[in-house]
C-alpha cells in the first residue's frame, strides 16, 4: 500500500494555511445552528486500507445536515431498487438553491436527491413502519459506516421542525403531485431527524472512506452499504452534491462530495480515501468556505480530479500510467 506521509504533511500545511480565513457566516436560519463557534476547524482523512490522520477540532460534534442525503439515497435504493426510487426522485442538477420549493417541470419530480425536495422524497421512501423505526434504521447504518454509535441532537431537530415552514411547503408540494404518500408528518420527522445526526469530522472521513471502499468500513471491515448502489450515490454527489456550486466544484475539484449547513464537507476519492473538513463559516450557497478551499488545494496538489491526466507524477495515490521508458 502507498505511503501517506506526504498527504499528512499537506493536510497539516493546509490547516495552517486556511485557519486564518474568516470569510463567510455560520448558518443562522435554524436558531440552534447559529450558536456554533465560527472558528472551529478540523480536517480528517481515512484511506481505504484504514490509515487515518486528523488535525484541529476533528473531535468536535456537529449535525450532519445535508451530508446525510447521499446516505439516505443509498438506503432508498437498497430498500426499493433503482426503478422505484427513480420514480420518486431524479438525478438531474437543478442549478438552484438547496431549499428551492420546486419540482422539475418536465418530470414533476424533485430534481435530485441532494436538494431538500429530493431528500424529503427519499425520506418518505425510507421512513419505515414508525417514526422510531425509520430513524433507528438510518442511525444503525450510518453508525456502521462511521465505526461508532451515533445519535440525534434533539435540540437541533426541534429547531428544524419549529422553523421548517419551507420544508413543509416542499412536502405538501410533493404530496400534491403524488410523489410522497399521506404520511407527511412522518416523512418530515424522518427528514428533520436525518439532518440532526451528530457526527465529528473524523466520523465523516470514515463514512467517506466507507463509500470509497465500496460500502465496507475500512477500519472494522463491516459492510455499511450494498456495493451495487454505492456508484449511484457517488454519481449524484459528483453532479449535484455542492448545491448550485456543483458544476464549478466538478470542474475545479472533480470528486464526489457533499456539504452541510453546519459546516461539514465530505469528499470521496474512489477506491482511495475519504476526506472531511469541518468549519462552520459558509459561503452564500451554504458550502463551508474553508472546506472548499482545503479540498480545492488538496485536489490540485495530489491530482485527485477524476479526469486528471496532466500530472501523473504528483498523483501518487493512483497507479502511475505506463511511461514510454517503462515500455
Ligand atoms: O432543510 C434544512 O433547512 C436543512 N436542515 C438542510 C440541511 C443542509 O445542510 C442543506 N444544505 N446546505
């Protein structure tokens, strides 16, 4: 296996480089999120052979928020298969804000599972027989991926529910068009709970590494997700995971990723590693400012972009392509 000492050095350097960046603001549209310390900053990485490295506030817990969306999509695919799941949510980037109250006018479905409308539709598919059952099934699987038991922050869930008129509007829109069933409150409970799972930066890197490792947690060897659908989640993250910055992210960074409004960002380097950044100051689209900066620099330095070919020498995580001299 490869030596990650260079990667570790780079992570430490990037932590120092970006810790003084105070651009952006903590999300405050949900009152509980507004209480976050804006200066917190952590970076973690986990390789698919189980090596890990973290710096800064990587043990600080925060709510996962939208980073749950690819996981919820995976669970829906496992429970219902592609045909049924894709009858409830598309896989087309919207180019609009994550909380837009809209459907794709062509399909009358949510654009994709990475925006609120899509995740509310997915929440309806995985909500289970009771509010407790649906949430506990999600926590079980996410805990296997993270490698430890996870729990809900009930203050954040209550805050989401009491200020969630926009999400209720989306749920009623979905119900009106027959996308979700009559259990609207049950669906919203599942959705608000999904956003409110407490994780730390290291958990997110382990979840990302589990996805990179096609569903198997690299530290415990336990299967968190069925390998058949891991590619579906990565594809949706690649094209839609960074909200209305998704196209630019794919162009500049070029890896599947998902961000959340509490300041988390997870990126998946397929078959290689998981990266997570936690920093609560967000840009105007809802993405972590330092998270984007760290991932952009890291991808550049190590040639992590999915379509990188110009600089294979620096891309030591992948097998170098054959050179003329090697024949
Ligand atoms: O629905 C909401 O308002 C949030 N809980 C969504 C979470 C999120 O991270 C969306 N993105 N930036």
